[in-house]
């Protein structure tokens, strides 16, 4: 949800210049519909150079594409996003017990890399992820907490 700004005088020309707000909203909806989106649960409203898009989009990808299509019209300066998603976002919180590592006595970055990645030679990944806190891969100390990035 939010307000997205566009360049007012760029994009496809669909307005004649003297549309009512209802006509302007319908023209934007017609323009967006030509891209094949299901707009059965979506409404468009116009107020000057602003378009408000409300209702429910199928997923985040479709929502972003609908908003972009509505904003890339000559004469539209802002698109107010009031869309919700029918499909929930698929985002999993990382297991923080696997993304942070507390250095123990005798640890080296190679040893930690072998433990977390199964390959001691991937220690530069851990080193790079912890710059500038680490200035040298050989200078870590017990009790220090390091970020362990996902294996790439």
C-alpha cells in the first residue's frame, strides 16, 4: 500500500483532455485490462492526475504489474495502491540459529566454513559477509558473533 509517482507527461496517450473523473478511471481500467489481468475484483478511481487502484490482485507480481500499467499513462502522475493480495506472500523467516555463529576458542574461518558449509575453502564467503568488522580472515576471537550468509 502506498503512493507511487510517475512522470505525468510520459506513457501511452489514452485521454482526450476533457474526461470526467469516472471516464478517466474507466479509460485507465480499459488500458490495464488489455494486458490480460483479471480486474473483476479491482476498481479504479481518478482525482485529477491521480489514480487510485483498490481491490484484490492475484499475487504480488500481478499487483506490481497492474500498478505499473496504470501509472505508465500520459496524464497520470500518481498511483495510489489500495490493493490487497489473494495469494499470501511466500516468505520464510530464516533460522537465525543458522545465520549467526558465535566463535569458540580454537575456531578459524576455515573450520567454521567446514562446519556450516561442509567445505573449508568457502571461508572467504564468511569473511566478506563480515567486513568491515573483520579486517583479516585470521583475526577472529572467542565470543565474536559472525553472520553466516546462505550458501551461494
